C-alpha cells in the first residue's frame, strides 16, 4: 500500500468510498455522499491523501475541514478518514491517519479534532492509539435520517490531538 497526495482524478473513487461507508449508518450523519465538487468544496486544499493498493486502486482517503473561519482557529482542523468497507481491518485507516497527522503538522496545524459515534469502537481505538484524547461526548447531537438507527438521536464522541511540535512555545 502506498499513501500519496489525492488528485482530482481520485475524486470519483473518494466519493464512492464515502458513499459505501455512509450505508453502514455508523460513519456520519450525512445521508448522501454528493459528488466530487461537494467533497472538494467541503475540505481544505491541504492534506488530502489517498491509500492505493498494489493494483493502483484507491482503497481509502483522508482529508481535513476547517472548524471556523476565525483567524484564531487557522491551525485547528476536523479530520475525515474513510476506508473502502471491503478493505477494512488491514491497517489502512491507521496508516492514513498517521500520514494525515504528519502532513497537517507540516502545514502548521496544531490541533486535530475527530467526531466519532461512540459505537464505532475500531475508529475510537485507532485514534486513541495515535494520540487523540476524548475531550467530551456531545449528547443527542443529531438525529439519524437513515440506516439501522434511523429516527434516533445519536451521541458523538469528540476527540482531540494537540501537536507536540506545532504551536508550542
């Protein structure tokens, strides 16, 4: 597996992986993956990564979204990491997250945030293994409109990773 910078040519596959993850009902509140233009508009231009298998196929991706337009938050970003459901439990997500942390620090980002459903044990474990700490539980943050928990209010665990090298005095 190779991790490389995402290009617009990867867009259809990125959206496909996101859409397939959405179907589980345990990845995001968003019901529709949209298209590449939607994805592109919703993510920072920096730190866009894909994992590519031996056959050259994109099997996972990672990206960042800003948390606020206020200048004081310019070094804070929310992460997204998604792996093709057929390729999970192979270390791809952890490799992408590790690379995303490194790329974000190279871009001057000092704090990464992740919002994860508390039932997503695997994602929580990966994040904690790479230095993310739970900072809170957002109770009843949103109501699911699809999937196995349709109609239910869902909690979201908020995790944060503060860089040890960027933004320290």
